[in-house]
C-alpha cells in the first residue's frame, strides 16, 4: 500500500472517530425528549461508519423539546 493511500485511510479514520464522538457526546447531553426515538438505538446507529453520525445529526435530534399539553 502506498504512503499516500495509508495517510488517506488514517485521515478518514480520524474524521470518522471524531464524528462518532461528537454524536455520542451530543446524544449523552440531550434529554430523551430532545431525541427522536430511543437513545439506545441512536447510540448503536452512531457506530455505523460515516452514515451513523450523519444520520443522527440529521434525523435523530429534535430542535425543540416536545410541548406538554396545558391542563384546562
């Protein structure tokens, strides 16, 4: 394997690990109400290459916590 290819693999690996760490930290800091679905499921999805963290950031986070109905 060439040196250039080796460096590319190391860089891509570092990016993948950084994205996964950022996603796991974000997931850990959010309440269950701020996550679309199960936090355990998202923790597992984040493990899937580049697609897991990207999917979590696009689909897994809610921008607003769900609103509770006010009693009348």
